[in-house]
C-alpha cells in the first residue's frame, strides 16, 4: 500500500507522519562533501562497514556483519555476550561555555541543570515553546562554566545559538572537535580498565573521568545506548588523534573478543531507549512517550516549554489529554524481524479494522523469543494487555497479506544493567525530574 492512511488520527500534528508502505528502496547512497565524514569513517570502512545512514549531517555506519554471515543478529550476540566498539561520532558535541553557562543550560532543558555537578552527566530533553521535543542528548558538565550537549539527530546547535540571540547571555555556543566512540557489552568494564586503569571502577553511572588513551586526551562517561554495561570515550582533537584512539581500543579489545558493530538497536529497544527522529520528534511531547519524568514537578526556574508542559499536565490530570496517540510497547507475532524497518508499519484494532496506529521501532528479541516493538496507538488502546493487529510486510508476516497478532506490554521489555531515571522514579512512586 502506498496511499497515506487517513484512519490514523494525527490531528494534533502539523505534519503527519508519512505512513505510506513503500518498502525497501535499492538506492545507492551518494558519498559527497555535503555530508560530513567523521574522523573514524575510514576506520569503520576498514573494519567492514558495508552500509551507512545519515545522522546529524554525518555518515553513520549501520552494518558490519553482512546478512549472509549472520547480519545484525551476530552483532547483537557480540553486544550481549562480549564487548563491542561503535563509531558514534555523529553524536556531535555542542559546547556551552562561559560565565552564564549554567543559567543558559538550565533555561533550555526541562531538568534542573543546577543539580548536575561538574564531571557528571544526565540524559535530558530540550523542548520548544509548545512542549515538543527538539532533542534528547546526554548533557555532560565538564566544569562549573562548561557543558557539552552530546546531540541526537537534529540541528540543536542552530537552536541554541538562535535562543541566545534574544537572551544575550555571556556564553559561547559552538561545536567542538570532540568525537565519541561507545564501548558496550558485559566485558566493557574489563576493557576500560585495560585502557584507562583501575580508577574507572569508581565512576558512577553518568559519571565522567578525564584520562588519556594512547597519549590522547579523552573524557570517559559511564553511559550508552544499549542497556548493557557501557562507556563512551569522547576524544578531544579527534581530527588529529582518531587513528591512535581507534587502534588502541582494537588492540586492547583482542583479549576480550571485541567486535566493531553498528549501534545495538535490538538491545536499546528491549531497554525502552528512544531514538530521536524515529520514536520522537519536535511534535512529540514528553507525556506521549514515557518521558513525563523529565518534566519537573518541583519548583525550578523558567525554561522553554514550561507553560505548555504544565498546562498539558493539568489537562491530563483532568482527563483531557491534548494529544490523540501515545507510545506503547508491544509483543507481536510473525517471522523474526531481523533488520531495520523501512516503513512505520501499521497497527489496527483486534477487530481487523482500518489502521489506528503505527510502529516506530520493531525488532526480534532472541532473549524473549518474540518480536517486540515501540509504537503509537490511541490513548484508549494503550493499556497493558490490549490486543491489536500489526500489518507486517510479507517477508515477516505469518501469512502473506494477513496481519499478525500483537499485545501491549510493559516497557522496558528487558531491564538495563543500569536502571533508567524513569525506572528509578517509578520505584520512588513519582515522576519528578531530578
């Protein structure tokens, strides 16, 4: 089907999500200077990268093991059983530095920046004045007057610079020559000890450490996009030192069965970790997508989107949510989904009617023995246990042309090694941003 379905309620969006089911398109990716190559690009290619996408205007490796050799399933096994290296230079580092750095940062994020100590980090969101999520970076605080936004896939640099045109705070806002790699998997700590020493054992979740690897200056954080034990290595002066860092990680990793892989989307879906541009965008508000804990209940200074978000919270409490769709986790039938979905596959009610929703992130979870997905369904069809139907393409459908059964379930599907802030807030019985 290539027609845009009209039965999915997107009345709360200015630009509806394109739900045309056009399938895979065998188009060659043009490599040119309009899109940046990261300092690790040639190293990823040498490591076997055979496909890429574009993220933050930069080429992003999305496959190393070819399908005939096990594909994404082989990469997932390396991530969940051993340790892996990811080229994530696409997480461009936007630095806010100066006397007003804390005040400016606190104004553009929903969480309380004043509570982030130097050499610590937090997962945060930035919203527009309507409460839509513009970006969901990891925010690193290097010093009292220096923050790095490790940006997700949107032009947050231009937004931050534009905001300060009106504010005129005493800060410098620009991208810096810092490119991260991720070390993810059960053996990540052992590998990091070999790279930076025993001191890495004392870093808390979202803690930072200044160190050197192969003589190169780095900032290490205990963070990641996988749900497994993991670290990110932020290389300073990356255009100069990329080969030295990469080579040092590869060499130290041999003893731990290190594999170079693409970001582990199978595992991040299991952990309920969202991907900006895929699961959320600037027309998604935190209350739709399990990010309500990012909206503070405690008193905090003014921030962009505060009035809209507080109004929404009141409307939700009164039973009048200002949106038609919410994110839900689902288990679903069909053959194992073994690759990135090229479309937002459609969801219908169990009565086999017209589409009412769509999947954003589906994949097979071998640990659970079933397909799982994040997606959007009407508020009234989002309760755990709700029966639905999903229209998979024929390559994954149990029967060509027929939907598979699905059921709304709890998220995360499988716990992370490090519990998320949302999980910690749930354990406390509140959703206050901290």
